[in-house]
């Protein structure tokens, strides 16, 4: 798989969903992840579809290190 820009990647996650422990579903393209970085203690907000893009690109580049 080749690298994709953020706006191109969303078309690949259009039908992807997130399911929580209560079985509620959300569309990936409508979700964001908000987290606090343990190094600088700042809060960050990232589109979930971007995290999937990064994961897939890393998995393809480093097949042994990402599971």
C-alpha cells in the first residue's frame, strides 16, 4: 500500500465503525481521539481516520514491529 494524504484516506474509512463496550457504534470519519501526551502533558486532538492511516502505513513499512 502506498502513502495517502489525510483527505484521500477518509474515503477508505468511510464505512469503518467504532464499537464501544456497550455495542454502540460511531462512524470513524466522525470521531476524534483526544489524549494527553505523557512527555509534554499537553492535550492533542486527532481524527481517528488519520490514526488508521498512520497505523496502516507503519504496519506496511515495519511488518515485524507492528501487530
